[in-house]
């Protein structure tokens, strides 16, 4: 699975060096300033090569603050084991939360986890629905290609539909996903 992290906000070394407590550890209602402080801390920890310090903060930003970008970043870290042991279940949950927050990259990773059974059971209909939605929103030819492949194989559907699959391959080719263009050319 190819995953990508998005870094959050701007960071300052001064806060960390001065020993300013992380906002994730603060009690009570979190405000925008506390959330931004955590984002800055994450960015700085990553710059310093301390993913083990960033990972729990990202988890909090994701699951407690519903920060879609933090969910994407945490999901990648959890799935790959960056900054700790791999946690496929938590990674998949983070991708879902990020997708629920509208982050396309998180939706793509969530669909990949669903189709591959990473962090839970295989869910072909769920994956197909997400790939189709991403394709309809022109988020990468890869997603159109994945949807077309599933349609062609009948995964997530009651039966295969090669004609509909060709429509998906053509759309993926329009979005410049080369394997799809090759697939369209090879179809009689």
C-alpha cells in the first residue's frame, strides 16, 4: 500500500526547547490554539526525527479533535509502524475518520485497507463505493482504475460488468493513469 503523510501547520523549536507542555496533555475543553500547538509539536518532532513522540499526539488530534489531516498522518504511521509498533486496526480506523472528514487521500487509503483486509475484514462493496466516489470527484485515475478492475471482476457487485469496467478504464485514462490507457487499448 502506498501511503503519504501530510504535515500540519508551522512549528517552532522554541516551544519545545522551552518545555511548553503539549496541548494534548492539557485537561478540559480544547480550543483552536491548543490544537494548533499540537500540530506544531508534531511537525517539530518529525523534523527532529522523533516519530515516536509525534504519533500519540497525532492520534489525539485524529480521534479526539477530528482533524482529518492528523487522521491521515496517524493512519500512515500506525499502518507502517512508524514511531511504534504497527497497528492496522487503529490505522484503518484513522483513515475512516479522515475520510469522514472529507480528506480524499484518507478515503483512498481507507478503500485500500477495505479491499486488502488490512485492519479488519475485506469489504469489497465499501471499497468499490469509495473508489467510485473518488473517481467521480476526479481524485486520481488510480481510483477509477481500481473501481473499473473491481467492476470487471464482479468484486463488490452481484456480477461482473465488463462494459461498465471499460467506462471506468477510459475515465482513468482521461485522468492520465497510464495502466488504464493500456487496458483500454487492449480491449477489443
